[in-house]
């Protein structure tokens, strides 16, 4: 499953908001809590995080990474493990 990073959480710099096209409601998004998220940059470095909650009612999720993502990650695709 893949999603797109759409926003940074300003107050919590290690958190990002991710949209997944297949997920349309908060109820579906909550089922993904605890799953692993990986973003790979163009050099091949992996940034790992975990889904910590839903964001809003339209299926967006919040993911918390161990290290804050660089600004170039905005708009890029992340992979979500099953």
C-alpha cells in the first residue's frame, strides 16, 4: 500500500500527514494504526516511521518518524507495510 505525504505537523516536527487513495473514511484509517511507514530518498536512505492515528474524517493518517523528514519529502510517496 502506498500513500503521499501532504503536510508536516508544525508543532510536532517528527509527524507528517499522509493521504492514501484507497482510504476514504476515518474508520478505515484507524485500522492502519501501528503499521510501519517507509520513505526512501533518491540516495537510497530509508526513513522509518509508524502510523500513530487518523487525521480528520476523510481518511488521512498521521505518521511519526524517528527522525524528522527533510522538506523534500513533501509530496513524495511512502510505502506502508501490511
